[in-house]
């Protein structure tokens, strides 16, 4: 995937602004080769925050309240940066598992899109590829509908999604199955397989053994997952026997997360679960342990022809 080409300024005015900015900043010249992928990413992450003249050329920035509903409410620069890194990861896995270039993409669907932390990068990098997002949270979907280009829909806690069979080329869900109960996990994987093209790809992240092992040792990760060290060890042991574990989040947290299912929580599962239980809907194509930000595992699946 050529990230520099995908994110290179397209509009002549943006190209002029970017070149002037680079020429005026020795620190940027030292940090990045001119017009490199890293400089294009810097423009879309820090450039838009530091230079108001750049903002009209990039998708609007989500308000703080909506950022707080995804990934623990990261500061704006981190929200943008992690979105870029996750976009690149998805592009690389798509090319690896679908065995064609990301530029061949015909449509993309982000399930549990939040305020489009990742989908905004598809809008910048592949503006002609139809984009779709769905989430249970009404206000994030309303913001996406008013601020981004694409089809954004609020879904209920149970399928169906308002999308046609076999309409999506790449379907992905980041940090969504990591919350779903076993019952929700299975109905939603069946639904993602329904809306994805038979020669398309589904990419899904979740917490597995590595995330639990890290939580057993690291107070920072315990706080991220709101789990204690002993509980992490207990779940880790149970995964070896049962391959799926789920704990419902406290009522106060669930109630503050608008629209989520009553059994919303933290899910942990391993490759055995994915192979055994998802194979009824989709062919297991691969697993990349810790593929998402060196913490969550990434799974790749291809829908079974219907
Ligand atoms: C941790 S956030 C991740 C958001 C986004 N995927 C990202 O990586 O920035 C989890 C998201 O999943 C959404 N969600 C939870 N259950 C869902 C469901 N059954 N259907 C659709 N979205 C769901 C939540 O509202 C929230 O926006």
C-alpha cells in the first residue's frame, strides 16, 4: 500500500499550502523527506490542528464529547494518529488476505464506527470508494451524517443492518467484538458475513490471551480494560478451557454508553473460538495476534457463498 500516494494533497491549493509550510519549517524538513508518507500523515494529524488554513481540505474534527465514546477519549492528535495507524493496518491486512491492492476496493463498511476515527482516513485516501458506517450510538451517527461523506446508519442491538446482501467489499469492526457477549458475537458475525461480498474480506479485532497476560502485569492496561490483575489471570486460565469469556460491565458504564445491549461488556476469545464458531458463516482466512496496536488480535474472514 502506497500511503504517500493515497494521502498526497490532491487539490492544487492544498499542495501549495503544504509545500510552503514544509519550506518554512526546518524541523519538518529534518523529520520527514518532502512529500513522503510521514509528511502527508503529519499534515492530516498535526497540520490541521496547527494551521487553520488546512482544515477545509480535511474532514471535520469530531467534538470532544464524541471522541470520549471511543478508545477512552484520546486527545485530538492521538485520535487522528491512531486512526491513521489503524487505517494502514487494515490496508496491509486487506492486501495480505484479499490478495489485491487496496486501490481495487469497491466499498468499505465500518461496523461500530463511532465518530469515524478510522473511516475518515478512507475518505481522505480513497475518496471515490463508497463508505458506510453503522453504530448503536445515535449522536455519533448523527454527527457522521452531518459532517462526513458516506452512508451512516444507526443500528439496533440485534441485526439486521440496513445494507443489502453482498454489498460490502471490506467490512471491519475495531474494538467492537471485544465488547459483545457470545450470543451477540455470533449474530453479528452472521450479519457481517451477509452484507460482505463473497470475494470480499471481513477484518475484526478482539482481546485474546496476550491482552489478558498484559493486563495481569500492567496497571495501565488494567485501567484500559477496567479489570484487575487477578481477574485477568482467572479469565486467561478459563480461555484455555472454554475459548470464550465475557464479563458484563457495571450498570453505570453500560447506561452511559447509549444504545448498547444489556449484556455489553468485555469479551476475550482465542483462535479456536473463531475457527469453530465463525466457520458456519465465513471461511477463516487468518489471525494476526496483537495486530491492532500490539494489544488486540486481528481476524480475517471471507464470507461463505450464500
Ligand atoms: C470502543 S468503541 C470503538 C469505535 C470505533 N470502532 C473505533 O475504533 O474508533 C466501540 C463502538 O462500538 C459501538 N457498538 C457497540 N455495540 C454495537 C453493536 N451491537 N452494533 C454497532 N455498534 C456497536 C459503540 O457504540 C462504540 O461506538
